[in-house]
């Protein structure tokens, strides 16, 4: 595509035209090639990364928007095996929570594939690969401007949805591009509303956003449906298991349940447990990032 006389090439490497939540896209501007997220499916199938392998060596910068597997899952593997050497940019919480997500995925995959195997034997990337991929990442705060090759300027803006999750604003010349793979314009239990509506006032020349969740129920309605279901199941003497990610939406899930527990005394004897390999570290990191959360998280 071409806007304002400047060529912009957008290529989905994974996730587009499918039900997959994986985000991995290539944005080519004059003088600069950006990798927008570096996600992978939970089955870690190397065949899904063929397009990424071809593009990785010519990437100038990687922009991470959220800390779940759908946005960061392939990063350690791409750095270790696919020749991705570009610098990584993300907000401070996304870097920290991405580490928790990948550490947990490493441990979980080892147990699932072969309980007798070491983690390194079972996974396609090691813990050292995670450290290398994220250890040198440039950590940004919201609205911080950073200059890249080719006169490209990037800045992250609050997206809601996950702690530190961002909408990327990419500017070059007269072009103003927004990359918004996941966002929430409503306030949540642990996060303030995203700032995408304020950014739209400047009328960007190009918006990159999904339509996958267009028909999903509003967060408040979904939260009430969840707590009603949980309460009914416990009242019948049952237990409730809620599969979730390691360090992304799981924080909102915990916040919703704890708020519901405070309002219903009959539930206070029932424990709420976050059960995953990095559960303790995830909560501790979240406690150190209160300034990125909403007032209700205090």
C-alpha cells in the first residue's frame, strides 16, 4: 500500500486469516523493517515459523505489545535459531511478564511432553535463550518517543487488556501508523482504560487492528457471567478450574474473583489459587508495577 507518496508494506507472518490469536507481522517502511510482535501457538510447532524464518535476518526492530505467548512466544526461538538479531522494544511490565510467560511455558512443556525429560530436551528453546531474547530489551514507558533507522519514530500507548500492554504509534515523515493488536477502551479491575480513543483524535493514516473480538461480550458482562457460574458450581459442592495464561489476563481474572469473594462472605472459606510454575514471581512482579495499574488494584 502507499500513503502520502510513501510505500508501506504490511505482511502477516502468522495469525491473520485464521482463528489463531497469534500475532506476528512484518511492517516494511522506507529504510526500516519492523517485526510487530513475535507470537507462537501453545503447541510450539516450528513449521508455523517458516515465514518468520525467512524474514528474521532483515528485521531492524521488534515491537512487543503484550506479554502472552500469542505476542512473545517465538522470540527466544527466533533469536536462537532463526537469525533474529534486531533490538527489542517493549514497556517495562511487558518485558518482566514476558519472562514469566516464557519461563512457565518452558516448565509446562517439559512436564507435558515427557515427565522424565529435562526442560531443555522437551522444549525448542532454553531458559538462557529467554534471557538473551529479553535481557537486552529496551524498556519504555507510555508515550516515550524512540528514534529508529530510516527516520522512524515509535512510542507505546496504553492499550489496557494486560499490564503494560500497548498500542504502538509508528511515525515516519507524514505517515502516522497505529498498531493495536489487543486493546480495551473500558476500565477494568486492575487496569485503567486504554488510550486508543485519544490517539484516534489525531487521525492516523493507517490502523492495523484485528476484528477477531468484535462480537465478544463487554468485560463487565463477561465478568458477571463468570462469577455467577463459579458461585453456582461451588454451591453444588464442586470445584472450578479456569485455564488462563501465565502473566497476562490471569491478573484480571484473579482481581475479578477476589472482588467477588469480598462481597460474598459465604465464599471466604474457599481458596482462590493461581497454579502455575511462575505464580509467585508473577504476583511479586505485579506488586512492583502498581503505577501501571488502575486505582482498584491498590
